[in-house]
C-alpha cells in the first residue's frame, strides 16, 4: 500500500524517518513496537479513507497529516515510555531533540 507519486513516497519515507529518529534513544525492541504500532495505525487510517472513496495519494496525505507531526508524536511516545520509570533501568538519560512547534493534538496512539 504505497502511492505511485514519487514526491508523496518521499514525504511518507521522511515521515517515518523523523518518527524513528525521535525514538532512537529507546531500546531496540520498544522502538520497534512503537514504530509497528504507528505504522499499523496510519495504514488503518489510509484504508478507512480509501473505503470512503479517496484515491490512494489523497488517503495517504490526509492520514499522515491527521496522525500529526512525527517529531512531536515521537517525542510524546518517548515521554510516555520515560515516565513509566524506564530511564534508570535502561540507562537512557535524555530525550531526543524535539520540534518546538506544538499542534496541541496530543498523542494519536493513546
């Protein structure tokens, strides 16, 4: 399920790269779990929009926009994990860099 438009494919790849970069400080297994959950969520959003009659490109564009800024989402996921007491036990000491702009939308994975 990937659009044929090259520019949109690049946008989607950049979206996932930014999200993954925000989760880089997490232990590998937890990072992969978060990424899988995010991909499943976005792909579900795309499928729902396709069922509503949108073409694939529009469905992807609307879905990644609705999901939120990947830097902010990644940071929110990192904070959720960190607040559960894993920092000291995992040896992770500080969050990844964040985007200073806030959409106020919160984590779409809650």
